[in-house]
C-alpha cells in the first residue's frame, strides 16, 4: 500500500487504540501466536463501537521467526491498526497492519520513514 489511506481502503476496520495485555492464543497462517486485548479509543472505519477488542497479530511467516508487532507495543501509547474480520479481528498484514500515530494522534497521511512498508 502506497500510504495509510490505501491500506485503510482495503481494511475491514481501522482503529486507534492501545494494546493492553495478552488475551490468549491463536493462529496466523498455521503459526501459533498470542492474541491481544486492545482498548479502542476511536473507530476510524468500520467496527461496531466496541471499546475493547481482541486482535490476532499478522506475523511474517517467511524466514526466521519475526517479533510479534502487537507484543512490541503492549503498554505503550495508542497506535493505528488496520484490521480484517473473519470470525474475529486480525491485523490485515504484517507490514501494513500497524502504524505509529502522527503528532496530532491521528493516522498519518504517509508511512513513517522507519516503517517497513
């Protein structure tokens, strides 16, 4: 995706929220992963107004094991999450599923310079 707006257009939902704690375990493309409780501050797109959701991370399953992107921001400030929904919420992509917010606390217009995308 060329920018966060393009990713948002493909996502089932976009939220601004905080990863609070591990919620359990799940699977992504056959790999065991932790699921995470997210406190939702704002539904930018989609959703049903829940203030708390459980999200499965998307991880890179090619090559060596990749860090869990949701675990890496647990307990930090709010982030933007681009989500798909197929029986539960999941990051839509390992690269384009999470973005740091801009200085105003919004989804940025461009991917940050250090973003892997």
